[in-house]
């Protein structure tokens, strides 16, 4: 593995992580909002 390949993989995985977390945060916010309406 070259350094460039490792860096590309890190960046790619970071972007996937951020996307996954944004979805999770939205779901949690929706649940919290729904709980406040009940």
C-alpha cells in the first residue's frame, strides 16, 4: 500500500462516517421531537 492509497482510504471512510452520523442524528432528533409531542 502506498501512502496516497492509505490517505484516500482514510478520507473515504471519514466521509462515510460523517454521512452515517448525520442520518443517525436526524433519526434521534425526530424521535425526541415525537416524544415531546406525545
